[in-house]
C-alpha cells in the first residue's frame, strides 16, 4: 500500500518527477543526543550490522546513569525471564535482582546480584525493587484514557482493575472495569486519598496502611467497589526492545513465515528476526524507489517514535528487494479489521476511541513538523488489544512510480487527498487533516469506500464545486461536524491534530464526573 511522507525536499532523482508543491519544512533538527555508546558486540553470525541512527538518543525524562564501581546504584527486579541472545547480553530469571550500572535508552548495563555477571538488559523487562512497579496491578506512565483502553481490551472483564499515577504528583487512582445499567462496559475511576500517617483510603469508612493492603482487601470482598471482587488488569507482556546495533541488517537474519497481504508496491509478511522476535516485513518491488533515497528517509523516519506510530526497527537495502522491518500488529490494517466480523461488533464508543488514537499519533507527527501524505484506514494498524498505530510514514515521498506521483495515475489516492494537494501538489499537515476527515468516514461506516458510486474525476469536480459527503447513517451529528471541519476549503481553517485529539478524547467524557463519589 502507499506510504507516508515527511516534509523535507525530495532527493534529486525524484525532485525532477514532482509537480510543484509545498514540501519545504523539515523534521526538527538538533534533537538531543545522548552520551551513552555501548561497546560494539562480538557477533558470531555472518550478519553485518549498521548502528541504529537513533541509538544514542536518550528518551525524554530518562537520564543516562553511569554508576562508578562501588556506587550504590538502582536495584531492579526482573518482571519476566530473559534469555541472552548475544554475548554482551545478561540473561536472567523472573524475580532475579540486578544492580543498574548504566541507563541508556532501551538497553541498560546491569550486574546480577546473585552471579556478579554483567551485561545489557532490556529496560522494560525490569522494575525498581521495593516499589509498586513490581506489582502486576500497577501500571506506570499511563494516563486516564490509556487506562480505560487497557481495561476495555478483550483480555479483560468486569472487575478488572489497575492502579495508576494521578496527574497530581505523588497521588494515585484506582480504575475499575464495570457494567452500566444498559449492559455496556464502562470504566470507573476512584481517587486514592492519603492520610497524614502514610495510610490511604478510597472510602473514609475504611482506611489502610498502604495501597497494597487496600487492593488485597478489595480483591477479597465479594461486593468489592463495583458489586464484585476485583482482579488485576491483564498487562500486555513487554516486547523485547530491538537489538542495540541492528539497523541495516542481513536478509539471512529474517525468516519469512506468513504472507499477510500485497499492495501496489510490494508484499507484507509476518516474519521472525533471528528466529526469536516476531516482526512485520514490507518488501518493496525493485524500482519502487532508489536505495539511497530510501535510506535518507528511513534514517529520518527512525527518529519518529511514539506509542501511536508503528515502530520502524530495521531495513535491508544491500540486495533487492528492499525490506522494511517493523513491529508486528496482530489485527492487521484498520480497514480490514473494520470490515471483519470482529469489526461488525464494534460499538460507537470504540469507533470514537480509534479516531482519538489516530488523532493522537497525528498530533505527534504535527508536533515534529512531519506530514503523512497518505492517511487512510489501510495505513493504520490494529493490535490484539485494539490499539491503533499509524503506519507507512515517510515513504510516499521517495516512490518513483508515475502512476502514484501523478494525480492522474491509477494509484493516486484521490478520494483521500485534499484539493490543494490534488491541484498544486501542496501537501501539508492541513492536507493530512482533510484525509483524516475521510478516515473518520471509513471508521464510522465500518470500512466503506468514500464517495460511493463516484469515480475519481467525479470526486475531483464535485469537491471543486463545494460538494462534501453527506452524514452517514448512525453517525452522530457531533462527529459529522468534526468531519466537516476537516473538509474546510481553506487549509488554515481546518483544525490542528492537537485540538482534534482533545475533542475526540473528550467526546463522551465532557459531561461526566471525572471521579466516582466515595462509596
């Protein structure tokens, strides 16, 4: 399927083939660079690795902690077992304790307290010892909306709960899945209030010495907080971070397993990297783009990392076809999911939530001065817990196919493209907002083709005359008003994705109480 695109100038090989257009702004330069640089690994395979261009980029809020010998560093406990794959890794069992020697991105250098062995460990497999982070019911760094998404995922049921940090520093909230009088699944939120002596409570009728005691009490009560005993929310197992140094990898390290689909420019496969990590592999037909132009884009795309964007792991460019290795999403494209039997069962709140998740990812792209250029349901992927991630960003700009780059071409996505992009080649974040409005139509109609019964030329001429798709059946007027705001004729009159995210996040909660009353 066609892909996304940033706003930097196209390479010379493709610039000649472009129509005039607004493609000037670039991804923000000067992003912070970390200092941590692990030693090169001793590989025994014949794979030649090229370093990940974002390896040394510390994540916001994560310091690089270089602990000198003898320093009383942070002690962590393993949440999951990890089998060392490479010589410089440190394997461990669940529950094993380690001392962190160096924090750097997704891989930390640590020392096992029991064996004194040192090596690199995946940071998301461990939690600081003697803290709530080690508890299965505690969800770190999760906001109210994502707590609801976790609790309402198919793996959970009424009575599932989690503890999360509140927006007020040092405060916590309890979120519980329940059922409303109409039989619909909902999530209730309770403030955990602190006592001067260090204890806590939800209802002043009963207090506890700590949060752990409180949750054990409510787990054992047949009536609980919602008329049933509570049980911890199922936590998705952490995905092992991508190898520290694996950016441009060998084709021999990829084992293709199952063909998932084929698009205009290649195929998509489920595969395994080094026989361990499940990944998705997009293969590009030879001639789709030059390897040099692709690598320029891929190095930039790799810096875009957000929970609502499909993670780009690695590339293969030395021998055709080009491989793009990304994280694997179990439910495939949003378009296919909406049209499936599972999609037919989706209720309006979940459809609105899908829209809000996509707006969140696009708000990040907007913040990074990037554009997508081909935003539609086919280019959004869905996880097994029904989380949406935007895919295929960055590549549309380097495609060298006249049927795609020319608006008259059979592959040009006219029905999703803003008028100024069709007429003048002016692709901006505001043309992405137009596409987002069409994507909302796809979501609310469970995957129907936009502008039904109209061909491309009819769509183009109708839009120029001011035509807009009518309100679909079962589409709330409030949502249709949002769609129409995306289709304003003047790009600057269209909303921002940051605003769109806030509107969709609060679509149902604007008039609801933020927290339940104390029982």
